[in-house]
């Protein structure tokens, strides 16, 4: 679903002209942003790859907390990282909901139930998009999606102060 959110926010930023603001922001360590995503797809010990990946990503988000949306992204990523790391690098997903929505639980997920305390941080929120795509997401995912929209559509502090 993150791809859907990213594409929608990107298209809206193109239509509204906010994309130029996104491109002109003062990002720090921008060259390192692809590293966490590469670490998640290369073969290796899943737990350690996820740990290093999340650590780098959260660090980059905190360093760039002045960018609109990055605080939400950091909080959402931290929530997802917490529950995934205590589950060996996998996100718990509510099995009953996945079954009722006829969704496959892949290798990045852990089938779970409400008896597990960690489910509050896991994937248990059903989403069906208007074009038919179905997902189960977490509270952390919601914060990440809010962060993406803020990144693409919000005015930065420097933009607001400059307009005064």
C-alpha cells in the first residue's frame, strides 16, 4: 500500500505544484536513503538486516526531522521496527482478518491472533482501496502514510516563515 500512497501523494504534488518544494528542501545525508531498502532485499540473516536497515532509516529520518512529514515517518517506522524486531524481523498479521480478506501471509509476516500482546503494533487494520487492492496495515503504517502526504504536500517551516 505504501506504493499507492506514494503515487497518490506524488500526483497531487505535481497537480498542486508542491513537487518543486519537495525537490528543493534541505535534505541531510540524502545519498544514504536507498541503503536501508537495499539491505531489506539482499540475502542474509533477516533479523540483522532488518535491525541495521531500521536503525539507518530511523537515524536518517531523525536527522531530517525539519522536513515536513519526517517526524511522522520516524514514529511509524520506529513502531514497525519495534514489533518486527521482537518477532525475528517479521510483522505479525491478524490471521482471522487475512483469511476473511483472502490475503496470503507472506514470508515477511507472522500469522498471529489477538491473544498475542504485540498485535496492537501489528497489521490488523483492513483497507480496501477504491480500485480493489486490499491490505491489512498497522498503526505504524498509518503514521508512515501521513508522513508521506506531509512530505509531498505540506509547506516547510522555512516556506511559512518566508511568506510572513
